[in-house]
């Protein structure tokens, strides 16, 4: 109640009589109409929960209190999970009878399972790459290459820790992608040493030559390969941020690989390679495979125009074939959770929503494939998963997180719930979906109908919904506005109200206090500050007739019936109006049937949508959103950085090749990997998604890397005095084994991640593209070289 400055001290003043209980409220005396009353005589005073209720949380069909725990920056998710479970175990013994603890979502388990699976895939990929190296090179050269791989990975892990890059789905996948490229650097160095020793040089001289002759070309190839991932690293979009560690980890791994290859690998070769390569030297004859390849290469070079024409034809055919490849943004997650969204009419109360939730929970409890579930009534689920599509808090909305007993039964649970919710829940828009991967999109099909008049925009949206409904694959069509809401309009006679000293604000406050309640003060008990709300009794608040009999305080203490100063009428109005670009906008949104994707469905509807747009009135428009828009934005954020990627590649190549013609020669080979990409995606049935696009872009760097090293090898042979024709054959034959082994390592290293939901399309794209690109590097590029330079 204030303070007193008493010289050197400030003394607080406390006045007794604060409300501390319901009884202290009932004892209040007040004077009205010439009489004194106690509050308890004329009003019911009771302690209760807020009404209407606040958003509620339920766990396995029981009311619950949810606690969300977030990890600190740089924390260990597995350690956090163990600590929380240990604490829960300690608390269970102290809980009162009837109370229990439940684990709604365990991110540590998901992280452990996911990282464990990818670590297993990484181990398998490493084993495959090591096996390829040992089998193809022999045990001594193979060991030299094999030793470099764990060293590169170890340094990469340390560097990742330094820069704060954690082990997660993207970073582990990036390591698997980089594995094949890591082998290439070490293999080139070993091959150069062996080739030099075959000519009679000692190991020290051979190691020195391996460094001086390959360091700069390999650095060029490394920078070019990293440049292929630059669009991922610098993309200004949610998808770019989501996949940033792909660029970071590949860049770190390749730089470390180059350093190890030019410094450590020659040194290892000095210790592990024999002093003399037996059977080699001046009498060395090419192997049967090399001789067969030379015959093939010479045949291709003689039939150069046929080879070039056939390659161009295949490229054109592959571009056409890409139009038949399925499209998607990001795939669905492989986690066991299922999201159930329940949307009632927007005028529904939270009590109505809770009643529907209780009915749905009976279905969940009867499903044998469901482990547990949690329901958020009046709000969306907390962000227990980064790509979760967070929902706004609304009384008419509820969302469940249903944890099934595994990914194998997840789709069966979804199918059963969709069938059950489609009958008996007529006023409920029910949506059952798995979790998403990548940036959250929500409804895959979205179209925004905008215009100056809200009613007209809504009418056009309803017409457009019929266009969408013409495709049998479109399901759950709905609007973000929903149906108009009922309202009671209080039209105030302003002249009469002013004459009586009544304002619209006073009228509004009185009605709100009677029907909804008005906070007048607070009560302090031993623990909490509790709001004290005054309002009419339940029976009066539930009746519209209360308004008709309501009296308002006028000037002079008079009481005036509401109907003397205002007219009551029943009307409807939009429950809310969304605006975009300052125009009222209705979003028509829908799902697609299982096995379909939004891109394919949109293509089928394209002509009908175009015809609808052509008939729109002036200033009205239809814009596409959803997966199509988000995918376009993500791809645009990549392609806007594409010129930077090309600039880096061109600059580095010019420094290395010192020839504009050779630069063009190298760049012409890069897009040809599309031939293999189209074939692999069509044969596997994998879609061309955002991650697959990243794989295709990285292929450009891989192809250019092999091409520039091959051209540098050809130029070295020409500089040594060979004729161009012979130099092309000898240099390509010399690079045959390293190129084949690198391709085999990269392709086979993709096998462990090919079955995964997230990386599968990218793995197939890289495997197919690299397979074809390898053949083109060994046949098409030499043929193009002799055609260009004679």
C-alpha cells in the first residue's frame, strides 16, 4: 500500500483485509437501494476452473499436464533423454495415489535410432569402399588407400565438432556421399606413385612426383566438386537451412581428403609399397582389360561423329524422359507417429471439441497397433519435432500425436482411422497424416482466391473447390475461412443513448460482464494469485433472453432497459478474414490420395485451373501455394546461387586449364549425367525431389572433376612428346582404373542409403548419373577432344 521514507530507511505499509479465501469475499458488505447486503446473500461465490476452459491436454484418454523440455544449445540429446528418464523414475515413488507419469515423445530414442541406423549405413559404405580398394588395387596399394579413409573421417569429425556441426540425418548422409570422392584423391596419388615406380624410379622420387604432379589438379577438382554444393550452402530458404550441413560436411571432408592425399598418402606409400613393382617396368604390357578398352576407345574415336550424335540424342531423350519422373518436395517421415487433426465448425466451443476428442479416443484405445497417444484440445501440439507444422490455438481445433507400434503398421493405422473418422463425425474435418521431412508444408494442395469483396472471394473459392474436386485423387477439400458464424447485432440508437448518458463502450462492457464475466480484483492464497470474476449465473448466461431483459445504468442513477436504446438482430458474418497483399483471401486446401503427389495432380488440373482463371472478374486472382509454391521457392533459392557456382567452377578451371576451349570442353560433359539420372529414377520409381536435385547438382562437380583431371593427363602426355591421338589413348587408359574404381566406390557406397526414405531418390540419381558419366568421361570426352583439337 505504499512506503514511508523514514530517514535512512524505507518502510513498507501493509493494510489488512485482503481477500484470502472465498469466505472473505462472501463477507463483503455493500449498500444498494437504501439497504446493506452481504455479497454471499445475493451472489454465489465459489472457486472453480476458468470458464470457458483454457486449452487442454490429454494423455491416453486422461486429463494431464504436459511438460515440454528443450535441450540447451550444444547439448547431448541422448544424455538429456537418460537424465529425464532417471528423474522420472525417482519422481514416480513420490507421486500421490492416482497420479502417474507418461513419456509423450522421446526425442532421444528417435535420435539414437536414427543416428544408429545412419552410423550403420556409414560403416557399410566404408566397408564397401575399402573392399573395392583392396580388391582392385591389391593389398599393398589398397591398404595405402584404405588407411587414408579413417584418417580423413577422423579429421572431419574433429572439424565438425569445432564448427558446431552435430551428427544428424543430413550430416551423416553427407559423409556417405563424400566417401566415394575421398577414395579418388588417395587413389590418384597411389596410381601416380605406382606409374612412376613402373618406369624404374625409387619410392621417394615416385612419392615426390605424386605430390608435384597431382596436388594442383586434385585441388582444382576438389574446389570444383565443392562448388557443386555451393547452391545448397548459400540457399536463402527453409529448405536451404535444413540441408546446409550437407554443403558444410562435404566441403570439410573434401578439403581434408585433398590434404591427406597430397601429404599423407605419398608418405604411407613410401612405407607400405614394395621397393620395386615386380613385373613392371619397360617390358610392362597393358592388362587384358586395358587392351580391350583401348580397342573400344579407338573405335569410338574413329566413329567420332556417330558417338557425338548418339550422345546428343540420348541427352535430348533424357530431358524428355525427366518429364515422366514423379515430383515431390520432401518425402514423408519414416517415424512411427501419426498426426490426427480435428477441425470443427469455427463457432464450436472448446467443450464441443473436447466431446469429439473423447469419442475419437475410444477409437484409439481400441486399435491394437497404437502404443500411446496425446491430445491437444483447443491448440496444436508443441514442437516436439523440428519440421512439425505448428497450428494456431483455436477452440474449434484439436490435434493428436498418435505413436504407433512401428513404421511397418503406421499406414494401416492411418487407413483405419481415416475410415472410422469418415463416418459418424459429420461436422468434423478429420485429417490423418504421418510426420513430414524437410520444411513443414501442411496441406499439399493450396490455392489462394483473392479479391476486394470478402463475400465474392468466398463464392469464387467455393466454385474453385468444384474444379479441384473434379480429380478423383483430391481429398478433404476445405477452406481456411469455413462457414459464416452467427452473431447477435446490437444496433445502438446513438441519439437516445447520448441523451441518457450511455455510451457504446459502456454498453459493450456491461454485456461482456454479464455474459462472459469481468475481472474485478484478485485473491491471494498461500500459493497463487487467483482472479476474481463477476458475471451472471449459468442459466442467465446461457439464454439470449438475458439481453432483452438487461437494464443499463444511465445518468442520475436510473436503470434503462437495453431495448430502449438498442435494437437486437440475428446476422451472420465471416468468423475471420485472412488477407494477403491487403486483399481478403480464401485458401482452398486439400490432400491427395495415397500414391499420388501434389505436382502430378496439379498438372492434371492445369487446363481446368487455367480456364477458371480466365473467367475471373477484374481484380480477382487465384494463386497456387502448398507443396508447389514451397518447392518452387526452395528451388529458386538454389538456382539464384547457380551463377555463383558456375563462376567458381569456370574461374578454377581457367586457372587449371589455361584454355578457353578446354574449359568449354569440360563444361559440355557436365550436363550429360542427366542421361543416367533420368534412367535411374524411372527404373527405380523414385521421385525427383529437393534432395535429388541436390544430388544432380553435386554430380556436375563430380563429372567436371574427372574430366579436368583426364584433360590434364592428356596435356601432360602431349607435353611429353606424344601425338594427340596416342596421348588421348594412353592418358585415358592410364586414368581408366582410377576413374572406374572411384565410380565403383561412389556408386556402391550409395547402396546403404538407397532404401531410406529421405536419401533414396538422391542415391538413385547419383548412382545412375555417375554410372553414365563414367562411361562418357572415358569414351565421349576423349572422342570430343580429338574431334575438337584434331
